[in-house]
C-alpha cells in the first residue's frame, strides 16, 4: 500500500478566518490547525486541533475537520490534507484517539461524506456523496461511489466501489472492479472545478478586504 507523501510544511501560526470567529481553533491538548496561506477555508467550516492543510486546498461550507481525540500517550495524531484536495460541503473528517487521517494530493471528498481514522487515502482518490470510509486504506485513484461504505479494508489503486455498496472484507476489496476512463476524466474535472473555486474565493476575499 502506497501512502501519500507528507504535504509541504504549512505556515506555523494558526490562521483565523475572520476577527472574532472561533471556527479555526485548538483542541484541548493545545494543538492549533496549520493552514497553508494558499488554501481556502470557508467561514462556515470548522477546523480544530492537529490539522495540517496543504497548498491550494479548498474546504467548503459547513465541513468539519477535527483532530482532537488523544491516544493512550495523551497526544493527538494529525489529520494531514495534501495539496490541491477539495473537502466539499458538509464533509466530516475525524479520527479515533491514537490514529491519524492521511489524505493524498488532488483527492476529492464530495458533499456529505465521512472519512474517519484510522484512514489513509492515496493521491487522486474520490469519495462521493454521503459515502463512509472508516479504518481503511485506499491506494491511488480509488473511487467510492455515492453512499458506499468501506470499513476495515485495503483497496487497490484505481478500484471502484459502486454506489451504495458496502465493502467489509479483504475478499470483497480484492474483487472490486477498476474505474473506467469516464470515471477518471470526471475526477479530473472535479479537481479542476474546485481549484477554480478556490482561486475565485481567494481573489474575492482579497478584493473585498477592508
């Protein structure tokens, strides 16, 4: 299983979305989110604790990214989101104490899905509407269809989980079909669209700043 690389080191200081807002805040252990200055976090999104958001990541409205549950040592493992990912409206990313979430570059988490650690998503994965991924590792380019469920499995590169399917065993994971060219082209469009939104929102916030 190929794990996504560590994202480039983001800025050390936490960045508040707006004066007086507390949607970007530390966890009880005192860990602040680290958000790269080229990323965009919607003002309604919530980012808490040991979260690392890399360059040109788009975090949409009402998403929740929360790294706050300590492990046996008392420390909180990170949620790492690499460059050019998009975390869309209403997505939830969290982890059990002592576990992490690693999300590789150019991965798309679509509206309302849940990614819960321990979890590792390779580069270019696509988790579609209201899918659930828990205690799983997905290699590069894997796709989980709308409403799909993955738990306790490793998924090969380019695998396709059809909408609504649950994959709960190694045998089920090994038998998954490969995503076709149409799926791959759609993922490319989704990443490009969200990078365009990021540029638009960042540009607007700069223009509208007092």
